[in-house]
């Protein structure tokens, strides 16, 4: 590609050539721009060169396509060489036996890393190389400049001939000059030289890929030369172990491949294959304390066993070195069955009809089958008979979720009174190793009632209770009096007096009921207070106190007090005597008003009796709406500290002593001690420390799942040569779980 100075020189010479053509100068096909005959013309005179009939633009366009093809070829060759070299170097540097891939049928980590590195390096180098080469063919002018650089004899005639800014007549005049120069040979040689270096790079990359050893031999050679420590020597002594876990067929799970695992989780009965590279003569493998048989192959060993149903330790050893792998069983849970219909227990009057049955079934691995089971119990006393059966179908057999549906016909069971049907839903999973797991729902009962169980109500015949028909309410007395006042004009005086006195006797009886309420006593009535009323057969002279007029409320209260006192001793709350239940002013007002109304009615004046009768009715209404207090005895005395209740005490400002709480679980202390010894072993011998953590993790898996998870993460980080400080701290806190006691609390913020 021509630089900026060359481009400026080319523009200047082209402008000079245009000036000469404008002045009338014409270049012949046999002479060059300087008047000399070009080498191509001299060769043509000798009979060695021919003239291309194609136009200059067509020839430049063809060479532009060749430049594009050359750029692509350069990028492909350079990318292939770089990719092959990177793939070979990564494959040789990462330790991963190639034979493990063939034994387990998987792709090792080093192969995957090598492929990724080779692809990335090849794409990056190919893209950069292609871009740098393709810039020469971005436009016809750039292609022409590239050709001019390879053949200086053209003297910018080719660039001027393809420049669209030059007039068409001038470009046509330059075609003989361009055709007279044989520049295609120099361009071909330049293209060949451009492909020479990429071809060498591709060949070198292919040679590196074929000659450099694979499978971590470089890492092993480095470890042997530098004298690796115990942690690194373990890789060369025991090698990298691969574990293939094949679950039982009933689980429906795919096989799992693990590379150098510290923990293997498998369903009981799974086929576990442990393999590795190297000689098996000095290799020892034991499951807990039982040695395993090792099958030796060509530079490989393999051991196969069935996954146990309990936690176990797999021990690998060769020479003085050993390695532990923890085995943890996966639990196949029983199906979970939920009975949706019938929703509750039922008692039926007669064994007729059909009951719909429905249940939901879920399982973690798959459902094998399910049905509704029923048991019919008949009889009573000491003799019972039982019969059982199944019904219903299960949808989505083999899936993890399903639905049981069915119908129970009561007529088909032949039930009788007193029979009980016990019903539940049952499902089984597909476990054929430890036996199928069975799940059942809660049981519903359907009972047919007996004839003697029905509720009965015995009603004894009795005559209605006698009611005093003459006892009328105050409102009724007011209605009778108002009706008498309206008919007084049509009735004679004797009839009005007779009917008025009859109403007055009813008013006297009602006043006696009010008197009984006021002076109520246990076993005593109004007679205890000396009460009399009109029409009771007692005379009322003018000199009697009761005939002098109605008592005032104060006088009646004094009379009530005298009625509640016997020989000067109060009877309230003493000697089991009933006190006065209620003495209130509304009832006293009603009593006095009834007295006034009774006197008016006895005198044959019903119109004058109506106002006090209204007053008595209003007083009775107020008494009925009043609040009632029923005192059963003297309330107890309660001593209340008012200062404490009102929070009005004095605060001394002295805080209480802060004491640490007791340890929640004393059994954690041995686990914490074992964890400390494992940390000490990590400093002296990392492999032994990791084995100690694996054993501790199995010990706490059931009791402390949080600590087991933290230990598992820490073991994985240590096996990967990573930083496990934070994970070990989390495991330490999960094992201890002790409260933190602090001497003081900061003034602001929260506890750290």
C-alpha cells in the first residue's frame, strides 16, 4: 500500500501530465511519459510481448478479486497455524490423561480448554491478518496503487487510467501506455511472496500439534525437575481419578461423570466405576474396611462397586500416600398422596348413592401405580366381619405427578345399618432396588347410621299455667280509662262510677306489684312492709296514715329503711338474709302516681286519673331502661402500686450485668476440636488435612446440615488449590454456633 508521501508525488505527476496534454503534447504508444521507449515496447519490437485487448478497468477489477482471495488465504493460513499451536500447548500443559476420555467416553478438561484456546487464537489472528491484507483491495484506486508499487515502469499511468475524476478522453489515451507495460508478472510474484509467510506459520503450527506431547506430560516433567511437594506429588503418584455413577434404571437419571471428586452422591444400588491411569500393582482401594477388586488394563486400572445405602468412605492408597472419597446416599422418598374427595368423614342415613373419589399423587422419581383401598367393617358387640378391596385408576403412570380418580357405589358394597367403610388412597413408586416405596393418604370413614342412634325429643303433656287474667298492665289501664272518659257522656253517673272503681281495683293490684319490687325480700312480700291496697278487704279510715294521702319519696325511702331493719340491726349481707334488691326513684315515682290515680278512680273521676297514670307509665319506662347492677358480695381489695403502674418511678441509670448465655449444645465441643486438628493437619500435610475434613463432614451430615454444606464447599476449594479461608471460617461458625458476648455496645450503629 502506498504511503502519504508517495500519494502526494503521484498527484503532482498526474497534474503535470494533464498539463502537458492540455498544451497539445501527445504521447505515442511507443514512447513513455519521458519520451523514452519503455522496456515493454523494446521487448515487443524484439517479438517477445503481446498487447492485452481487455480494457484497463477490467484488468484492474480482476486483480482486485485476486487481492481479495489472497487476503482470505493469508488469514486462513495464519489463523490455522496460531490455533494449532495454542491447542497443542494448552493440551500439553494441563494434566489430564488422554486415556481417561476413552475409558469414560467423555471429554477431559484439558482437551476442552485446548480446543477453546485454539479457536480463540485462530479467529483473532485470522481476522487481523485478513484486515491488513484486504485494505489493498478496498477500491480500484488502492488496487492500482498496489500494482504501481510492484511495477514502477507504469509511472502512475494505471492509477490515472482508473481514476473516475479524470476525463474519459484522457483515460482512453492512457490505455495504450498501460498495455505497453507487462506488469502482471511482477504482481503475480508479489502475491506468491505474500502467501509464503502464512504457509510457513501453518506448517509450524501443524508440526507443534503433532510433535508436542499431550496429557500433562509437560506438567509432570516440570514437577519432576522442580521436586514437587507432597500436594503435587500426589497427582503423579495416585494420578487423577475419574468416577462414573450410573443410577438404577428406575430413577430415570443419566449417568454422571466426576473428575477427582471429594464427595460422591448416589442412589443406593447405583453402579460406581472408579478409574485412573497408571500401574495397579501397588494400588489399594477399600470401601470402609472392605477391599475392592481392581481390574488392570493397558496402562489403566478400574474398580466397580455398588453404592451402599449408608454413608461410607472410599480409601485409595499407593505407597505412603492415600486419598479419601466420601460416599453419601441419595434418599428415594415415598410418594406423597393427598385425598381430595371425600373431604371429610360422613354419616349416611341409608346406603344409597355413589361417592366420587379423587386424590393427588407426587413422587420425586416417578409413580409406578396407585389405587383407592377400602375396608368394610360390619357387626357389633363381640362379632365383627371385614372385607376389603381396591378401585380407581391412576393417570400419568411413570410421571412425577398424577391424579387418582374413581367412584364408590354404596349399593354395590351391600352395606347395612351400622356398617363403616374406611377409605384411603395408596400409591407406589418404581424403586426396584430397596423395594417400592408406598405412600398413603389420611383415612376417611363413611358410616351408615343405626335406627336407635337417631335423636329423640320427649314432650310431656301438661296444661298451660294459670294466669291471673285480672292483672293488667299500666298501658292497658290507660286505654280502659281513656275509653271510659269517651263514653261518659252516653253512660249514666252510676255506670261511670262502677266502671271507674273496677279500673281502680286493677290499678291497686298493679301498684301492689310495684310495691313487691321495691320491698322485695326472700320469703317476704308487701305484707312485710305493711302494704295495703283498695279492694283487699281492709278498711281505710280518714285517720289512717295510708289514707292521709300519697307518701313523698323521702317518706317512702324511710319506710323502706324501716322495712330492712329488724330491732335496729341491719340485715344486708348478714345471716344469709336477702337484702333489698332495688330501691330507686323511678319506681317510687310510679308508686306515688298509681296511688293518685287509684284515689281518683275510686271517686268516680276517670278524667282526673289519667295524668298520674301517664306519669306512672313514663316512670316505669325509665326504670326499665336504667342500668342494672347485680352485687353478689363485697368486692375484694386490690393493692395497686400507682407509681409502678403509671411508670412514674425514678430511674437510677445503672445497667444490669451482661452475662454470656450458656452453650446450646454441649456435644458440639468435640466437633470443634476435631475441626481444629484438621486445620493443624492442613498446615503440615494438605492431603491429610483434606481427608480429615471429609471424615468430619460425614460425621455432621445428619445433625448439622449447614456445617456439612460449608465443609463440602471448603473441601472443593482445597482440592482445586483455591482460597478456602472464608469457607473454613463459615464452617467453624456453623460447627460452634455459640453466642458472642461483648463487654459493651457501641453508642451508634449495630453490632458488627
